[in-house]
C-alpha cells in the first residue's frame, strides 16, 4: 500500500539537530535534478527583495521569518519530515508517537508531497521551509505543472502493485495524478459531516476537520498492521477499523462522520 499525504503549513517549533540537507540522502533520488532547480530558485528569490518574495509566496508582512527560512535552505539544520510538519492532519496522525512496528510501516508506505521537494518519505531529513504547491516561482511558473514531468518518471516505481490511498488536497494532487493501471488502484478520500436537521440527514463537506479525520484514519491503518492487497480490500480494512465508508464513484470514497 502507498499513502499520499499533503504537507502542512504548520511546522514544529523544535529546531532541527541534523546536518544541512543533502539531496543525495533523500528518497526518490530521481527527483534530485528538479529539486535542485526549485530550491535554487526559491533561495535566490528569498535572498533578495523580501516584499517580492512575500508576494510570490502569498505571505503576509508578519511572515518575514518564513522568507528567512527559505533563504537559508542549503545551510539550515534538518529534521525528519515526519517530525517537521504539524497542523491538524499531522497532530491527529502523530507519527513520532507510533510504536516501532507502525513507524516502520509508515516509513515504507507514506509519501509526503512538497512544493519545493516533490515528495518525501517521513524519515527524509529536510530544513523548515515555506513554499506551497500553488506558488508560481518567477523562472519556473506554477509548481504543479513543473513537477508533473519529474513525478511521472519516478512514481510508477514507487507506486508498487498495491492500492494507493490518496489523502492529498487538490494543490498537491496536481503534482502527480495516477494514470492507467495505477489510477485503477487509487482511492481518493473525501470526508463528509452527517447531522440530523428536522429529522432529515444533512451532509456537508468539512474542511478543517477533514484533515483530522484523515490523520486518524491513517494512524488506525498503520497501527492495525493490515496490508490490503487491492482497493476493495483497503475499503474493507477501513470499515473493519470502524470508519463509515461509502463508495462514491470509481476510485473515490466518502468517510462519513457525525462528530468533527
């Protein structure tokens, strides 16, 4: 099974204690040429006019510190990606607290998508940074279109032959879209909030708590030790773990929750 996650704008306040980032140490080495291109452009942007950098990256005046982080990407201390990201999904998932067996399953099955780095395994050591997949860097254009070619070259090997659980948001789903046989093995998840109004069930798409549900869902899978061999088995595994799952179309399921 392969699980695709978005990153998080939230980053841990704990300072990294690892050496500066070494691209050759990262997973998916086939992305390194593209990674170097994006990182070089991002560092150059953030080492120049801070007002221009904030505009390009969609940051506010109080986020000058994020620009400084990007300017120091090549020299800053690092920590594992699974410990770097915080926010609602990652707080619910809580990778650092997994037992060794579940942590091992996360290491081999989870890919975290990234605007400047393409995709990472939880153990890949990277510095704190801020650059969403929706950014348009001056010399490269939109990062979504930029990454499609490099990702299409490396992802078939990473995808293996099991089910693919896609928990990404739309911006990060744009970096790589499964096609052909891989698309047939992919299940994308939507979270719906069900509530009773005047005796009738009403459902709505949730946003903020969508992330928490996805984090809990993935943690349940990792802790269970279940290894579904195909999409149908993955859906059944989620049901066995107590989630209310409804198939909503080819390659799509809804997780229906009553509490958010």
